[in-house]
C-alpha cells in the first residue's frame, strides 16, 4: 500500500514532495520527462494517488497551476538571485560572488 507497509511512513513523506512535483518536468521539458502510467511504473502512480487521498497530505501540496507559475523563472532561466546569476555565469551554485552576482 505504502513504501514500507500499510501505514504512511517517513519513507513516503520523504519521497512525496518530489513525486508530487514531477509534473513540472513534463510541463517545461516535454513528454519524454513524463513518468509512464503503464507497465512497471503503474505502482508508482497508484502509490502517489493513495498518498494524495490522505487529507493531511493533500493540504500540504501546492496548487499545480500556481506552482508552475512560481517555478517558471527557473525553467526559463530568468530567475533573479545570486545563485541563478552564478549558474548563468557557468559556475557552481555555491560559488556565487557578491561582486559579480
């Protein structure tokens, strides 16, 4: 039912935020980033749906349309922050420079 048994566990809670937001990749990068709904990954979608049936879990998930708007600046490389500027300069995010970024 869930990752470690019949009850929601820390394993589910650790994976869920990433699993829920995976639609962002498909939206901005195309269908090849979609998690297939058939075959070996059917159980993944069933697990995600079970998790989202829990009201306390559902309340923590952002509205998909609003989240896509929020994340757009990262997907389109227009985010304005020191880290974003550093990445655009071709250096690692943790290597930002207060003078340049």
